[in-house]
C-alpha cells in the first residue's frame, strides 16, 4: 500500500509540473503576442525573432524544469550523462528511429488530410510561434534552438526526470508515460503522434544505456535535419528553387548542397523505414520487464489520469491543441476587442 501511495504522489507531482508547463507556455504565448503587436517597429526582425526564442526557452523549459527538480529531484549530472559502454551502438539506432518517427508523421499528415477534406479542423499550432526565419541570423538562431535547446531540455525533463521518477513503478509504464508527456508537450496533433513514437524509442535507449546521453544526441540528430532545411529556407537561395532563369553562381552552390541534402534525406528516410520494420518484427527482443506487478498497467494508467493535477494538465493541453483559445481570448480582451 505504501508503494501505491508513493506512486499516486509521483503522478500528482508530474501533473503539477505539466500544469506549470502549459500555464507558462500560455503566458509565454501572450508575451510573444504583445511583442509582435507593440514592438514591431521598435525592434528589428532579427531581434524580435531571437526574443521570441528566449521567451520560449524560459517559459517552456527553464521554469518547468526548475519546478520538476524541486518536486521530483534529479540524478547527479555525472550519473545522468555518463557515457554508456556501447554508445556507438546506441547511436546506430538513428536511421531506424528517424524512419519510424517520419513514418508516424507521414501517417498523421495523411489522416489529417483526409479529415480536413470533410471537417474544417485546425490541425496544428506552433508552440514556438516564431514563423519562418526571414534571414540567415534568424535561421541560425532557430537551428540552435531546435538542435541544442530543444534536445537538451526536453530529454532532461522527460527522460532524465519523468522517466526516472516513474521507473520504480514499472519500466514499461515509465517509458510509455514519459513518451506520452513528451508528445503532449509539443502542443499539437501533427507533432504529438510522431513525438510519442520517438519518445518510446528514446526512453528505451535511455533505460538500456543507463543514461540520457545517447537519447539527447539522437534527439539532436533528429532535429538537426529539420534545422538544416529551416536554415536553407532562411537564405536568399531558397527563392531560386523553382526559378526558371539564370541562377547566380553563389546561389547555385547553396542549391547544389541543398539538393545533395534532399537526396541524402530521401535515402535515409527509405532505409530508416526498412530498418524500423525490421526491428519492429523483433519487438519481443526489445521488451522491457515490468518491474512492479502489484497493479496492472491499466490500473497504473487509471491512477495517473485521475490525479487532480493531471486532470488540470489535460484541460490546459486540450486548449493548447485547439490553438490556445484561452490565450487568444485574453489577448483580445486586454487589447480592447472584448471576449
């Protein structure tokens, strides 16, 4: 009974942390809205773009992580980021992980494309709310945000804190629950499903290696491919993708590099999907022991979702998935447009 009581407490604390996350995510969105509305003339486009990224780092990462450390604690950095004996083997899972994640994303886009044929549905909301980088400086800043900040902070809180806090109550449940939290942190349906799939893979690797070093590097590698494309779109050369006339030499070089990247991306995607199916066919090999059989996984899930703080988390998450209706209403009311 004591362990069940402790499990309920951990679930409640996780709900509090995620409530803080979505609350400050909403507050950060409001600040960003006012930044765009009231400081569009005072700040340059680059300064405003970087300010938005910094606001998101504070609201989406720093404050929730500080709350998580206070409520749940964290392993020592030496233990959390220790180099596993077979780091290269763990990183070798990247093609399969990438293929599986992108397959989940493509299937999600297909489903929403079919849904939107019949229903006017807002399928996506960008939690960073930065827009497409309009110059190289913004592109570099966005790349750093995605590859360094997102990978480090998201792995730290989901695999370094949530997964470790839940592991005493079942490794499989801990991996699945932390992956679910990782998915909803993205705040939109388009990213939720493939983030959930990636979260399971990254959680398994973190458990098998005994640290989050490999999962953090793999997360950064996954984001780096999207960051490269974003960086290219921020250059002048992106304007010549469908250009029919003579392309300046300096832009032709950049386009050639992007073309090689696109071929590499396509090859990685195809090989990754094949490797993913190969690994999935042997899923029993990768099955982790339950670790706590006092209650079933279904009852653990029921305990988790019925915590009051988790219910609040779900309510705030639903608003985020719907496009942050509450924040938009507050912004309109403050600006004098009323509810």
